[in-house]
DNA sequence: TATTGTTATACTCTATAACTATA
DNA sequence: TATAGTTATAGAGTATAACAATA
C-alpha cells in the first residue's frame, strides 16, 4: 500500500470519514429507534448505570443537557427508559432501562457489532482489536472519566 | 488498564469522542480561517490537485455540493483559492491554491500536527503511527477513492 | 437527457436564555 | 448563590428544489 498524500494523509480526514461511515451504518441498524444512534448510546449507558444524572450522561455522550431532555422524552415515551428521582439529590434523575429497553438493547448490540465488523473489513481481527483499543485509550483520556476531573478542576 | 464497560467499550462512542475532541482542537488552531476545519481540508485537498471538481471535492470531504459553493465562496473571497474552469469539461471548476493560500496552508499544517500530537498524548509515537495507519486504511476503503467506484457502480 | 454549479427556500439540529425545583 | 432539569426561542448548519450552462 502506498503512502497517501494530501487530505487523505490527514488524521482529521480519516477520523471524519470513518465516523461518518460508522454513523451511516449505525443509522441503518438502529432503524426506528428514537434518537437514532445516540438513542442507542443512551440505552447502553443506562444499562450499566454509569451516569448518575442526565447531565453526566450528556457529558459522556457529548450532548447538551437541553438535547438530553428531548432525547429522553422520546425514549421514555417509547417505554425504553425510565426517569427516577435520585434519593440523594432530588434535583437529579437517574436513567434506568425498562425490560423492553433491555431487550431492545440486546437485540441491537449484536446487529451493531456485525455492522462494525463490516466497516472494519479492511483490517484483520487482530488489527480491529488494536484499533478499538487505541481509540478507546485516546477517548477515555479525552472525553471519558478524565474530562470530568479536568472540568471539575477547571471549575474550582 | 482495566477493560472499559458500557458505552465506553463501544467503537461508536470512542470514534465520536475522539472526533469531537479533534474537531475542537482543530477549531482552536484554524482560528479565523473561513469554513473552519473544513476550510483547511479544502486547502489541503486543493494543494495536491486530487479532486478535479467541486463535486469530487465535496464527496471526498463528506460535504454536500451546495455547501461546497458557500465554502469556496468564502475561501475565494479571502484570496486563498481560485476557481478555474476545467478545459476538458467546462461545467466543472478546478480548485487551485493561491500563493496566499499556499502560505496559509503551510503555516496551519505545523500547528495542526502539534495539536494532534497533543490529542494523541496517551499513546507513544509508535502507537500514534499505528492508529493513523489503521484509520487511514479503513477510511480509504470506506470514503476515499473506493467510494467513487462504489457510487459509480451503484449508479449504473 | 444527465451533470456541474449556483441560488433560494425549508428543514433539522443545536445552543441560548429564562424559569422551576432543589441544594 | 449555584445546580439539575425543563421549556421556548433563536441561530447555525444542512439538505431540497428549481434554475442556468454544458455534456
């Protein structure tokens, strides 16, 4: 394989292109799910109960809190998630999966994995794992738990 | 490092998070450049003369042709690019860099590389190269030259 | 008839600001 | 006073449709 030149040698171009392709593939898979691919991410996050509030959930997903409201409205109306007040802080709402939401999530996970493998077809299985691992390491530093600390420090 | 769970184990989450972070960093770097990060990508593509038309350029960058018009209007008005009619097909316009555009591009490239290295700080230099290479391989299959063929076939 | 580029319009998505309730 | 969530509004960004020039 020759070394690419011009835009096609750019990290930004590669990131944008792969992300767009992944988004298109995900959109096909999630079909009529409220909120599309992001709705799926909300379900996945709610399943593990990682985020204790809508705000934290939004930060994790890179979504504004006002958008989270609409997103959760749709998912709640579809009977996939429930908003329960946090006993410790009654301003905050904990997002939990309903049984229906749990089932939907499980069904989607497998199709999504298949779509991702299709997207990563140019790579062998070892390389796919490596790409996932590398991206994850960058992401967790940049936008994952670390960002909460960074923001907390910046606010103090 | 422990294996992440939930959304943070998802390829889609990692891609989105890293792409957003890269976009933020790029936006800081390109500053007042017309079109922001995408304006830079147009300059980078024009520098090598890869794309023979606005339409091809848009496809390469994942941008609608109507958006390309506005984008190029701004860049042309800023004296960074020029639209010259293609002698072979007078409907198409070839996008070329002006001297000013060339200088601007060179100046931006270094700052952008620095910002990207900062983004990829969690990885050592070997891993950064590997991540770039893996992403590039997926992107060139999915959205690069291959997409032109795919779309051409789909249209026939 | 199909395609490149332009323009105008409409639509979607997102952010901003104001409000309520809790802290 | 500050924060979580909601709502309404305004703004940015994007796509759709109609048009002119060329193939």
